[in-house]
């Protein structure tokens, strides 16, 4: 890995960590700014997408959170966190059947791993 690639990787890691810490402090709008910076450089960064989705749920921005979780599931269809959180967001939007599909998929994955 060359110097610039290493610096970019370190910056992404630092921003993801800062976003996570801000989420823990309940500063969801600020955490989203960090994740947006990560996603500007690495649009498929799963950690940033999932944590941004969580922050958006906390801000009651369910449609936007669905975009994050759908992108995660496009990349990693068996991501349990994304499935559960997408199900929650769908439920909050009154899309109960779609929510149930996500929760059942997550449940099936958990059963399969046992």
C-alpha cells in the first residue's frame, strides 16, 4: 500500500470512528456528516452505510435509512444488522409485510448459523 492509499485508509477509519462516537453521544446529525465524508471517498463502505442508517433512524428519517440499508444488502445480502434495521425502518413506515420479510430473512440466517 502506498503512502496516499494508507493515508486515505486511515482517514476513513478515523471518520468512521468519529461518526460512531458521535452516534453514541446522540449527535446523529454530526455523525451523518462523518459518514457522508467516508462515503464520498468509499461509496460502498459497509460500516459507514450501516452506521449512517442507524443515525437516520434515530432522526426518524426512515426513507433515507432504507436507502443505506438497501445499498448494504445489495453488496452483502446476508448482513444481519442491515436486515434487522431495514425491517425496523419499514415497520415504522407502516410497511409491515416488507418488514416481516426482512425480519424473517434475518431469523433464517440466525437459525442457519446455529
